[in-house]
């Protein structure tokens, strides 16, 4: 596995063509040519495409993983050997089994079927701009209905900006300095792998598989530092997407528990319980006046510890212990978001969909303000909380909106694309509510709207 340490890594832009509801749109996070924004909030009406922007990160992450099966197989085995799985009926077990197999061995065509624009007959294209160690990079991948048709990675190599690889049916170029000159045979093997698998898998996925499959010492010797950094970046994109009935997420583990609610860990990892417990107590006490502490109820089982998060709080003049699972949806959401927030605070790239959906209107901007003041990574969120626009202490250039462009095509614009200049006295919440330039305008305004329940009302 790649262990390179990322420094100053950010997403600089995402360009989408024929990707779900976006025909041709760019989400541009560049504050200056060499400096991407650390914090951005995307606003938009229901169904406007906010989640689609984060789905593009999920798609990119899965694209890189199509040849890597070891970690997925470990998850597959764990999933089908726990106590809850054993309680399922045979038919549900079978359904889950085949669903898990599809996740274990994803194909490009399956990934594409979920994101291609329904009415499109053109190529799907994803361009991903990034800043890594103060250098600009760009990854482009284009697809037809089933296969990759074009792929290019640009970044620095030995101090100069260059094309690391560019592959299509007509062109096949891989920079030899991606690999150590002492291992020419290995370079030949990589070329052979690309000729055999490219199209069904991205070259980036093939390299990622090599990094997973080979010994760390061998990869350190053969892969260039730049290649290891790129692979580390593409494996460090953390995201959480909310659907009406489920969530889709990925995040890198850190010093704290990967599942803060409940689970099982090895006795040797007990320090994580202690660290997480202390961090959660300080966090929740800073928000809620009735919480005394947060702690883990623990049960030793052989060499493992089964744990469950508890909340000790004041209620009706008494101090009682309540399982976190019985807390409010808002408190549960805070706990769910926290692992991602922690990663962003500590230097990683994080995308969170529908930030603060269940949280109080006053808590959301306070949370945003505290995150922004301590942020060392990059955090991109979508939200419907308009209080962020005027109470979170963010500059106007941190706000993005999904609006209509030429031919009513959706576009993703920053406040700086709408206003000729930004002023500290501007109330962006009022501007958002009163000016059409900030909207896609696919929902009737409140003063024009008549919500039609007539057919649902049974009259005598």
C-alpha cells in the first residue's frame, strides 16, 4: 500500500460532461491560479444536482478501485460472518450475497450506468484538477457506454510539469520516469498490463492495484515519489452522500474509532477508545448544556472489546446514562459527520452532502465557523441551511450555487460569478432569496406557489 504523506493537497476543480444532470459544468475552487479554496458551500434547490457533484468524487474513487479487491474481500468476509447477518432469512442472505459480489467486482459499465446522463448520446467525461505539494495536476477520463476511451494524467515529474500518461485507442504514452530506471523489466510488465486491461480499467486503477499487490519495500523502490503521492491523493478522497433511503461514504481511518457508535476492536487498540471518549466528551459538552460526559460501555470478549457509546446527561433533576442510539436525529447526525470533520481539520480532503440536515438552525453556522477557524485540510459541503450565508463568518467567495446557463443547462457558479464585487456589508442570504441569478428556478416562488393537495383530499 502507498504510505506517502500528503502535504497541502486540495481539489482545484471538477469538470463534468454528460454526468447525470450536468451536460457541461465546472465546479471551480481556484481562488488564485495556484491556490484552491479550503472551504466551500454549495446551495441549490431540491433536485438541482448538489449531490451529483459529490457523486463525481465517489465515482472517481470507485474508478481507481476497480482492480483492487483485497480490502473489499476482507469487508465481504466480515459482512457475511457477523451475528446480525446470521439472523437474516435465507432469501435476504442470497440477495445480500449477490449485491455484495457486485460491489466486490465492480465493472466500468456498471459504474457508468449509475452516472451517465439519461438523455445523452455523447461521451461522458470527468476532469479532476488538483493541487499537491504546491504543484498543479490534472486527471481526465472519458467514457462511452461501456469502456474508457481516453485517459490522461498531468503533474510534475523531476521538477517539471509534464504528461505522465496519455492513453486512447490512437495513442499510447506512459512516461518511463514514473518508474525507477533500475527496473526496466517491471516497466515492460506495466506496459503489458495496460495493453491487456486498459479500457475495462483505468491505468490509474492498474497502478493502484500494483501498489496494493506488491510489497511496500518494492513499491518504494520502483515507483517515483510523484506517482506515490498521486496514488495517495486519489485514495484519500473522503466523502459522504445522502440518499433518501441510504448513505454512501468513504473515509480514511485515523487515531479515533472508525465506528464511534458501537463495534468490536482488539484489546491492543483500547487506546482508541480512550482517545475517542475524551474527544467526544469535550465536543458534545461544548454544544449541549445538559451533557455531563460521553463514554463507552465495554465488554471484554476473549482478545476483543465490544463497545457501545453512552451519553450521561441531566434530565428532570437526575443524571442518567442513555445509549447514543436513543438520542435525537440531530445528535446522531453530529456523531455521523464527526469522523469526516476530524479528517478535514487534520489536513485531508472531505466532501459532505446535506450538511446539518437535522441540526438546529443556530447550531449549523456556529459549527461551520468553528470548523473554518481550525481547518487545515479542505472541506466541501452541500446544504439547505441559509443561515450559513450570513451567520457563519465565511467570505462570499466560499458560496456556490447551481443556476441556469445557456440553453437552460445547469451550471455551478460562485458568488464572484454573479456579483461584480464582493462587499463585507452584503447579506448573501437576502440576495439569495431575492435575486433570480442565484437560482435554478425550478421551484415556484412562495408568493406564486399553490401546493396542490386537491386530489388527495376526499370530500363528502
